[in-house]
């Protein structure tokens, strides 16, 4: 040892221990809790929305099966009756029974055309065609498009 160099007696410096990531600070715990609550709320909202749209999906499947079953281009009367019954049942699910059950003819047609936004609407001849005893002259493809649009896009009563 050199008496003239007092620094030579010093021990080497030790590096401090690295700061670990666990346990996290309270702010991270709070952020994690808030994220879990947000994810749970989003999942609940998605499930509720999916359940609320179940009647639409079933009705669209029924409409599709009606379209597949319809193979007689000269007999529209029974087919129109089935489509109208399907539309009425969907409306009874989405709206109050008092508003829907008694509607027929022009009132029913106006309800169908005003409760769906934009897109294909029912022609005025639809109101008369669904109640005729003879085979009505109506474009069934247009009725299917209008029914599809109405089932998919009708505004649900709050």
C-alpha cells in the first residue's frame, strides 16, 4: 500500500440491485382492474346485443326457407300469406302487441314501409295481394327483397 495514495484503500463500488417488475405499483393494479371491468362490460354488451338480434336471425332463416320452398311461380297467394305471417310474427316480437296485432291492409303496409329505414320497400299492391282469394299479380322477388330488408333493418321500439 502506498501511504501517499489514500484512495487505494477504498473498496470497489457496488452496483445497486436492479429494480424488479414485481410487485407492480398501485397505479398498475388500478389500471388492470379498470381494464378487466371494461372488458367484462364490453363482453356483456356484445352478448346482450347478440341475444336481442336472435329473432331477426331466425326470421331471416325462415324467409330463406320460404324462398327455397317456393317453386310454383303461378301460385303466389299461399306464399304471400306465409311471408305476411312471418312479418307479423317478427313485428309482434319487436313492437307492442296493441300496436301490431290489429293492423292490416293499408295501415299494415304503411307500418312496414315506415318502420324500416331506406332500402327496398313494399309496393302498394302488396296490401291488396295478401288478402286476395285469387292469384295476385305481384313480383314475388321484390316482396322477398322488401321482406329481407324489413327484417334486417326495422327500427325496434324502445
